C-alpha cells in the first residue's frame, strides 16, 4: 500500500491539529471573509523585515503607485475590515421588513411607517403586563422578523395575509407544548388583535425610495383629502336642501298634480284641485336671486371638480427613468397620474402641471368657502365678490394646500445637475409647492468612458445637488437612503403637505443584488459619500435650527470610528481602532481597485501612515508619507493597503462637504469653537490673575502672622528665661482636648434601637393569610402530593399557593410540616368550623 | 456599525423547548430530597439556553444522584460506579459538538471514582460537573461516605466515623489545571441556578459542589443546615456569581473574594466557620484537552483503515 503521510495516525495527535482541522472544515462551508470564524480573531502576521535594498525598491514602487495609481494593482479578496459583518447579512437585523400604511389605514396609527420589529414590540407591550418576565413571544420577535423576511423574498405584500402566514409558521417552528402552550397561544391571539389589519409589508429592495414616496403621499395627503371630500359632500347636501326649500316656496308647488304626486297613499280620498286653492301662498321670504345663482354655481363647481381629488398625486417622470425597465411605475403609483417629460423640460412641465391642477382645485376651494358662507348667510357681496374675484392658489390656507394631490417630479440627479439646473432653480425661487425626487442611481465615482480609466480630477468637487437646493433657502431639502427608510419616510411625508418647494435626494442602487445594494448603500452613508440630512427651509426660523444630520453614523465625528478585537503580531489580544472612510467605500467598487495596493508587512515603516492621520495632518507633515487603510483577507489576516493620491483628494472633498453639513447643524462650528476658545482663555486669564492676587495676599498675610508670632515667641521666651515660669506654655497646648468623643458613643445606640424595631413589625404582619416563599421552593413535590389544587407549580416549577380554600387547614399545616425547607406558612384557619382547630393552630404556630 | 441595529440575531434554535420538553418520567427520589431542586434548576437552565436535547448528554455513575439522566429528556449515560468522568471525557473527546453534563455523588466521585476525578480536573474538558454531596451513602441505606463529617453514625461506623472528611472544593482546587470551582446549597434554588449557569458558560471543567440534604439518613444534619440561615456566607465579586439584590439581602454574612486568586480560594476552602457559597476559583485560560481530541473527526472509515494499515506497515518485515 502506498504511503500517505497525510493520514498517518501520528499526525492526528499533533498539537493544534484539532484547531486547524476544524477551521479547515469551516472554510469549506464558507470562504467569504469575516464569517464563520467567530472564535478566531482577525490577526496581524508577524513582520518580516526586508533587506535595505529590497525595502528601498518596494518603497519606490509604493511612492510611484501613490502618485500615479496602478492599473495592474490587484486587491484580490481583500475587503475593508469594517464591511465584514455584511458578508453574513442573514445574521444581522435591520429595519426591514417595514410596515407602511395603505389607503385604508393611513393616519390611523401613531406612525404610518414603522419597522416590523418595532410594530411587534409595540403591540406586545400593549397586552404584556409591566414587570413581567419576557414572554416566549417577546423573546421571538427577531425570529418573526426573520420569517417575514424569508416569506417576502424581496417583494412587498399586503400586511394582513403576510403576517397571518408568518405567525402560523412561527407556531409550527416553535412547537410550544406543555405549560407554556396556553400562555403562548393566548399571547398570539392578543397579538393578532393588536396588529393592524391593513397596510403593506415592504422588504429591502432597490425600489424602496419609490415605495416610500408612495407611502408618504398616502400618509401625508390622503386623510386630509378624504376629509375634504367628506365636507364637500356634506356641503352639497346642505346646499341642495336650501335649493329644494326654495323650490317648495314657489307657486308651482301648489299645482294639484304636484300635490297628488307627493301624497300617494290617500290619493283617492282627496280633491287636489280644492286643496290647491285652499293652500296659502308661502309665508316665508324667498332667497335672493343672486344667492340662488351663487349656490347653483357652487353646486356645479363641486360636481365638475370633485373628481380631481380622486388622484393621489400628479407624478412627472424623466424620460431616462421612465424607460428603465427595472422600474414598474404604474404598479408603484397606482392611484396617481403619471406622465413623462423630455430631458431638460422637467421644471417647465411640473410648473405647468401645478398650474393646471391649481386651476381645477382653486375653484373647488372658492366654492367650498362660498358654500360655508352661504349656509350661514354670511356672504357679503361688497366684501366677498372682490376677494374671490382675485383669489388664486397663493391665497389657499396651508391646510387646504395640504389636501391637494401633490405635484411631484422624479428625475435622475445627473439630469437635474445638467440641462435642468437653471430652470429648477427658477422653480424653487418662485416658491411653487412642488416636490422633486432626485435619484442618484450610480456611485458618484465616474468610471470614465471605458469604465476603468480614472483621471485624477474626476473624484473631487462634484456638484452637490442638496447643497445647491439649500442655497435657495426656502426649499425643504432632504437627503436619505434606503438603509434608513424611516428617516426617508419622515422627511418626505413631512415636506409634501408644506407650502414650500421640496427636494428629496435619494440613493437607489440599481443593477446590484439586494445584499450588495444594502452593503453599498450603507457604506455610502458610513463613508460620508451620501450623508443623510434634512434642511427645513422655513423662512424666518434660525438658520441652524433648519438642519438635522443626526441620522448618520456618529454625526459628531469626521469619520465613524469602531474598534475591533484582534490578535496582534506578537500573538496577544488587543484592540484596533478603525475609521470607515470614503476610501473604504471606494474599495468596494471593483472598478477602482487600481487605487489600492497591498503593502508587504516588511515595508510597514513610519512613512506609512493611517489615512485619517494623513487627512488630519498639515501638508508639510505629509511630505514623503504614504497613507494606508486596513483591509482583511479570507483568512482574517489584516493587511495595510496603500491608497492612491486620487482617492485621498476625493476623501478631502467628501470631508469638506461633511464638515459643511456638520457646521451648519452646530457640530464643530468654526465660530462657536473659536468663541469657546476665546472665552476659555479669557476665563483662564481672569482666573490666573485672581490666583496670583490671592497668592500675593496670602504671602503678605503669612509674613505678617510670622512676624507677629516671632515677636510674641521672642517675648515669651524672654519672659520665661527671665521668670523661669514654664506653666503658661503647657496650659495653652492642652486646653481644648477632652470633649470630642461624645458624638461617636451616642450613634451606635440609636442604630441599635432602630434595628430592634424592625422584626417586631414583620411579625405583626406575618400571621393571618397563608403564604409560600416561592423563590426558595426546591420543587420536591411534597405539598403538591398533599393537595394538587391548593398548591401548584409556576412556570419555573416552584410551588405557589394557588387556592387556599381548595383544601383544609389540616392539609396546609401538614404541608408546612413536610416542606423540607420550611417555606410554607399556614397562617390562620380560613374555615372556623374545621375539626381539631386548636391542635392545628398550635402545630401551625411555629411556621407562621 | 454601518447603521446596523445592535440586536444581531445569530443562530436561532429550530424550535422552542419549554420546561416540560426537558422532563422525563417521575423522579423516584425520596420526598424532600435535595436532588429534586437540582433537577428542576438544571431543566430551567436548559430551557434558558434552549439546548437541543439531541445535542445534550447527561452522564452519571452510581448512587442516588446518579439516577439524574433518567429524568432528563436528553441523551444520557447511567454508567459504572465511579466511572462517570471517563465516560464523559470520552464523549466530549470525540463529540465536541455535544453539551456534556456530569452528575455524580460523594461516593461516586470522592470514593471509588476519585482517581478519575483527579484526571478529569486536569484534562479540563469543556463540561459541567455537579457533585451532589449529601455526606452519606443513601442508595444502600446509610453507610458513611468519604465526605461524612467526623462522628457520623452509620451502618459501617456504628461508633461514629473516625477519619476527617474529604473537602471536595479543597481537593479540586489542589489539582493542576483546575479552571472553575464553585459551591452552592440545594435549598437556595436562586443561588444554585446562577451557579450552574455560570458553570455552563465557563469553557472547561466546571466543578460545582452542591451541599445537599438527605432527609432520610441525615435528617438531623438537614434540620441543622436548613434552619440555620446564618450559616451561609455569600461570596461576592464582580467576576463571581451574583444573585439578584433581593436574594442577596437575605444573606446575613458575606465576603468579598476575587475568583482569580487561587491561594485565597484555597485558604477560604479550608475554613469551616461558614458554608461559603459562590465562585471560589476561575481560570478562563486553562488549556482544554478536548481541543486536541477531535483532530480526525470527519475522516472516513477508509481513511482510518488506510492510516491503520500505514501504521502496521511500519512493523512488517
């Protein structure tokens, strides 16, 4: 038989064989970095120093790469260290799936957009009792969310059907039996009652920004529009009654045929001709002709324009997006009118659309206002005729505007920044309450014409649509991504009903799988490439109060910082602090890998510095330095990877925009920091002056006392020497000694008195009611064997007194006597007619 | 990081096990026996950790307490007298994926099984060991055990035992590579639960000495121990075993003890003025022999045969 070294027994017992074998098996199941090695920390390999010549050669290569990048550089399977948790995305929980309200449920709950886990926790908290241990259900919220995510398979579903399936799957999976079954089923029934009956469950997908827009439209304007339609219907009824009443006052109503038709039961017995002559003319006053005309006009306006309220929104799509087959626009915005506009025509189109809708809706609101005035007979032609004559949409109240179907433009951001920019700016300046959803579909990194070439300047200073919109001052600007869907919903739903223009800049990762898209989007936020913020352009409010950047990872820092446990080069466990920078985000794009070069660990000299230090340093400090970022390979080994000059410049640019946002929202503000510094210096100076004054004062006082004491001592010494009388010195030193200890002796007595009172109180409470010290029960079955109805086990199998009346006092006493840990206290007999009570009470006494 | 929520959900078990899911049959111990309390606490621990019964094994030797595996709805091995440890070590050596628990008594562990006990401590394999010490041979109707107190009158010592008892905590601490030594009493279920939970969570040979009542053959001792709540002293430390504040308040005596200090632990174990409950000693970095035991797991029968043949070939002439 051929010798096979690999399978000799001796090899099995080699030290560390077990660990390496087991790890090898892990590797077979999953070779992606970062997962399945929970028990193996990321490690840094021992450094292998290079010979001087080699070192010089490597560094020349490195410096050359830094300035020019290297089209042949390969990152291989290296990934930024902090992205590794994402490779096991099934193991992390996010805000998904989301519950959003549909037309039926909009405005009925506290929030119209909430993560399923929050919704479940909220519902469970409504029926869970306070201070109770968590139920099986509340312990399994994460499981429910996981099941739901599995069920949705990336597609939205109606909530009622989906959650029913999820909960029945949960029942099957958990298979709860025994004592817990009843409580669990009860909780499930309560949960089903507490959950909403309608709405939509949304998974994470590339469509999310648009789904959120639809949900925001429904949530922000539908309830108001429903109310408006209802009040118009009511007004129509009231006005119709007025018209009817007016008709009944006319002579025509006394016509015998009219009378006959209105009294069909007694037609044979009444002479209607006679009746017609008998009836008097109307006593009440008729409506003025002009009022009647006005009312009829109002009614016809209602009939003509009310249909406009049936549209959810007027949506205008840019041609590029409308042709993109990955979006199903009709399905996304079912109740809205969708139209397409040509490149460069967006702003004009939406403005026209707004004017058209205003033409339809303004008369409706005028009619409504006139109707309300007419019903109260408060319409004064002298005042109101002129007012309504010149009434246009700008006179509408903000609540009325909020009830109008919003006019929305959806466009690709590059298009908006190109031909459309000046027109868009004009639109914003005019203050039309039009909302624009700008979609950033690709990474900001332009790949050049052939996808790989990257010119130095292409990374930096790209125009920021959000910042441009902010400069109009009166625009509601929000920037958000699908990884923080609730923030996205809140800002869009907040902006839609406002009488302001709105620009909502969203990131949509088309062309990537959902997992990649989530990673990429998160990294864009984390790397400050696409930071979330809102700017609420309400004129008149303080500038700083309009900004909010809290929906970003670590908004107070320049770059988010995280620490991970690692094994360092000496084999010891330590902690590595890492920043997630824009460079890490860029490294996720395979097209940009030539901007990164792994550095052999022999070259890790002092000239190789962390990218964040490079960015923070003065220019002079960076001379001769090359920045690096940490990356990790599939064996969890940490490697320093050099970053090209182009990417460094891009990092500067990103940091600059981030600081713009930070400063505007009051974080690290230049002026505030300076003012603080000045104030600190001023206070410190004042303090120093005060200290030195006090010191001088103290020194002079000290000197005075010393002089005085020296004089007195000399005098005393002189008198002692002269009189030889020593008693005066001894007497002064002992004068105040003996009184102090009296306080110490008095306190312990008081404490003892207090302590001795406590047991007396306890004893007076302990008799009468029977009870068990359940937490001390040792589950020995003794009491349950005596009476299983009187004593029962709780869910932790510890005995409690279920029903003291379910048995006799004799049984209670017997149980107390048998209990090996004496935790049953029989109390007083509940039934005074029980036999041998005196004897039982005597036996019970020692347990009470 | 990355805007991820911190409640990362890993490895959800396939189903939920309630307390009844771990119960099997009716425990045939005497009424009032301390074993009942240990059994219930163990079932509660398994419920909290949601251990898969098919991946859990209880190993015992001979004695009252060694009936334990019969009442757990998991895999179990009611072994030979004094041989719980070798069976458990063998199991863990070849099946590192299983959760192994050993339930042994003062006779099984400290008498006939003492040799295996010493080596099991040194091997420090990842398992939880409960020594249920009632200081008497109960199953065979009252004979003095190696842990019976001086002067214990029994069928084998009618004039009272004459040798000082083995102190299991002291003995365990004295063996090289001991990594987790704790003590509790069966009539303090709250403390016992926290102790066996800490033992389960420790990686290595977690030894829990449970001072236990035998209400039939040691009834006098039972009354004395249980009724005297002052006899217990609560060992506390941030790295030790902590019970909830309400329970902690009921202990009249307490002592601050650092469980990483082996000398202090030994000194404390020799003092008899109180029953000290809590963690005497823990060393999280002690080497575990089972880490080396599973090197050829996953090798097929053919590969093993081949290796055997290769080995035998060395001796062919």
